[in-house]
C-alpha cells in the first residue's frame, strides 16, 4: 500500500509542477511586460521601467518562476499589481464564500445522487426507476447557469422567498450566509447529481448480480441488509471515480454560478482581475483551482485503494 | 518492435472491417433514444442552416423603438432590449453554437485520436508520456483554460474554441487508446504484423476503422459537452462576442431584465437544453446500435 501511495504522490508532485509551469508560462511569460499592460500603451517608457522594477518583472524568467513556486509553498503569493495588497489575503477572503459553497453543493450532490441511484436500482424497471432516470436525462442536459436563472425566477421574482443575488456574509449570522448560498448550491448540485445518480444506479445494479450477493441472500439476509452491508461498499468505486472527476466540474461551475448570483467569491475575483489586467492574481487563483483538482483526484485514488485493495496491485 | 515474419498470410481475409450493421436503419428507427435524439439534433442543425438563408428579421439590426415587445404575429417570441427579434437571434445563435462545437470537437478529435492511436501503437514510454500529459490536462476544465487565454489574448470565439478543444483532448485520448489497445490484441492485427505491415499502416488500415464506432458515439457526447461549455463561456463574456448572437450571451443579457421580461431568460436556455438533450439521446442510441456490448444498464 505504501509503495502505491508513494508512486501516486510522486505523480502528484510532477503534475503540480507541470501545471505551475504551464500557468506561469501562459500568464507571466506570454503576455510580455505586465507593467506596460497595466499602464497602457500611452505610458512613458520611464514610468513603465519604474513599475517593472517595482513589480520585480526585471528579474530573469527562471528566477521569477522559482520565486513564485517557493512563495506558493510558504504562502507568500506576492502583491496584487492593482491593489498592492498581498494576493494570499485577497484569495483567503474570497475562499470564505467559495469553500462553503463547494461543500454545500457537493454534499447536496452526494445525498441526491445516492438516494436516487439506490432507489432506482432497488426498483429496477419499475415506474419509479423509469421516471427518475428520465428526470436525470433532463438534468444532464441543463446548463447549470440557466437552471440557476430559473431558480431566481421562481424563488426570487415570483415567490420572493430568497434574494436574487449577493451574499449576506457570515458576520450577521451563519443562517443568513447559508440562505444566500442556498440557490447557488442547489443549481450546482442538481446537474451534477443527475450524472452521479446514473452512475450509482449502474454500479449498484452490477454488484446486485454478483455471486456474493446471491450467497448473502441465501444466508437469510434481507434485501435491505444486503444492499446496505454488501452492495454499497462494492458499488462505491465507480461512484467515487466520477465524484473525483466531478470535482473539477464543480469548481468550474462555482466560477460561473458566482457570476450568476453576484457572489464575491474566487470566481468573481478572477473576473475582476482579468478586467483589471491583474495577472498575478489570475495566475495564483488558476494555480489554486488546478491544484485542488489534482489533489482531489490523488485523494480519490488513494481512498479507493483502501476500499478495494485489488487496485493497488493492479497499479504497481 | 517485433520483426515482421516473412510468411504469406492472407491478411485481407482476416481483416475485420466495420460495416454498418445489417438492418441498421430498420433497428435505428425503432430505437426510442435514437429517434428522439436524432429529431432534436436535426431541429437544431436545421435552425442553424436555415439562418444562413433566412431569418424573420435581421439578428444584427437594432430597433430600440421596438424593444421588449411581447410575442406577436410579427415577432413570434417578442424582442430583446435592443429591439432584435428573439426567433432570429435563436436561429443565428444555433449557428454560432454549432460552429464552435464542430471546430472544438474537431480539434479534440484530431489531437485526441492521433495521440490515443499513437499511445496504443507504440506502448512503453510513449504511452506513459501521452497518458500522463492527458491526466495533467484534466486539471484544466474548459473555464480555467478560457480564463487563462482570455487574460492573455482577450475574450472571443477563438479563445472559447481553443479552450473547449483542449478540454476535449484528454477524454478522447483515453477512449481511443483504450479501444485501440483492445484491437491491437486481436488475431487479425497479429496476422497483419506477421505479413510485414508496419505500425502506422496497421493503425490506419485496421485499428482506426475498428475504433470508429466508439469514436462516433464519443464525439456525439463531446459535442453536447462543447455546446454546454460554449454557452457557459459566452454567458461569462469569454466566448462569442457581440454583435454575433449566441445563446449564452442572450442569457447574460436577459438576466438583467428578469423582473421585466422573464421569458427572455427562458428561450435561449431551453434551446441549449434541447440541443444537449438531443445529442445525449442520439449518443445513447448510437451506442446501443453500433456496439451493443457498450450498452449497459442505464
């Protein structure tokens, strides 16, 4: 097991380094002089030179890359070109919204998908199965930002139960914060849950046909006991794989949904920074998101090696 | 690399060439997913083609005097905030969506299939390198790639096409390589090798035709994903730019008018959902029809 984890860990480090290199090349080396971009084409050469030195952009490329990577490891991400404040602080402030939103929508996704998947598998080919599966087919086809707009139309415009956007913050009360994130989380989770429910159903149906399930039933275990004790654990491997892959979509979706609801999270920070040409903020935000996707996939790989020990033997 | 054996083997007879299965259309027309998906996809394609020759009104002409008109005989679905006819915008929007989808999936197929076939043909470190690169690309969903490109080159259709194209590559590499590996293990490929055919020729003559059905199914699904990604990028302002109409952009414009004209936000989203649903159902149908082994309990 430890050899498998070590190998996967090395791949994780290599992938993170590769991602950082690509992001640095695209967002630092390719655009040319960031000082010129910030000051505009009409700025005097002396002013541009002064800003170049102030921002440390006169240093060689490799030095700037190594400096940035070392900064990533120590939490020093440099200062925003526009605000002059530490980038780490800007990101940390926005994460107080984005992380709870991601957790809320992932939890809703898991609850919705597992209940629908297990229900449909247990009622295979019955009316409930056909109905729920048809709904998931529609769910997969829905763009999450359109679904979000439909939710606003219903709950904010028509019923006026919830606000159409904005974030109440956590200072007032936790409940007010959660209420602001409710519609965004639902719009993110319903589409993801539709995909995961279909995977769960397939996986559970496949395990239900295994010999050990028949043996467990022959021993006298009830259908419900077999489902909860034996089937679910074995069906979790494909479900977790898809959940890992979905996490990348969830983060991408968060960026879009934050824009729909005007939420001051990481996604909005990225768009404001693009508009302000604040490339150092964009670079660190993109690295953070790509890093989270890579790390989540690593954790999923390691987790399912624990669930199914055959995987690590296969991968050695 | 194995040395070709100089024995005479009738490779032609052993070659398995994929053919349209007997009675394909007869079975296809009875397949519910295929028929519904095909009809919806043809409707969207028809709308895009129709917009090339006819739209009820110009989709680019601004007529502020007629802004936010309700549905009428003149404007079947009403007008937007600039007085443009919604039906015309939807028709031209279908064209933008399909164009971005075709080019982006084309990029994905060109690179994804080539790399997948190369990985399966060469194996060893080439395969390892390609697969690790493809894992690595998974870290960049289309929105992230588009953000990076937009930050450097500015937003636009080219940015969204490139970002969606890159996003398509890893999935197509994986699917192609997995299917191609299975074909390389078949007897008729062994016979082709024995007759002295090289890796490139075997790939083109034997492997590619046999993985084609799976690729067609996957391309349909990738097309649906490309439409969703294009709509999201246009909605965010990173994709298709005004005055070119696009469904995502229409949703963005409609969101500021939710209290005045809520239906403006319904039409473009419904168009996206119909296109994606159609392609997904078509993909499901094709999977069942072209390769029943792939059809699982869905």
